[in-house]
């Protein structure tokens, strides 16, 4: 036997009926799809960070950069002109 969910809300019933009619689905299909969408949005990890988290992330990133640069000499540069000809094409 299928379990049932009873919703005692005229607004919910009317909205589900209207959406079902519009999309050519049953009210059950509309309600189940809406619940799945809601669940996926609410249970997904939040992409918002607090100011404290952002500061911590920034400090961790800075520490990683400092670690990567440790022991590096000043003769490294981002100038790569020697790899390209006068037209900007790779040699």
C-alpha cells in the first residue's frame, strides 16, 4: 500500500492543481517535483561564507603563497618575450 500525505491547505491544493493542469502532470507529480527541487536547494552546501571564514581562507591562501615562494630567487620573472617572435607567435 502506498503511504499518503494529507495537506490541509487550500492554497497548496489550488497551487498544485493549477501547476498540474498547466504542465500536464498530476498533482502528485507536481508536489513530488517541487519537494525534490526544494530539498536539493536547501540541502546543498551553502556557497556563502561568513566574514570570518573569508578572512581565514585569505590567511590560508597567503600562507600557501609564502610557502611556495620560500627559497625562490629574484631571477624568476613572468616576462616570456624570449619565447615569442615579433608577431607574438611562439618560436
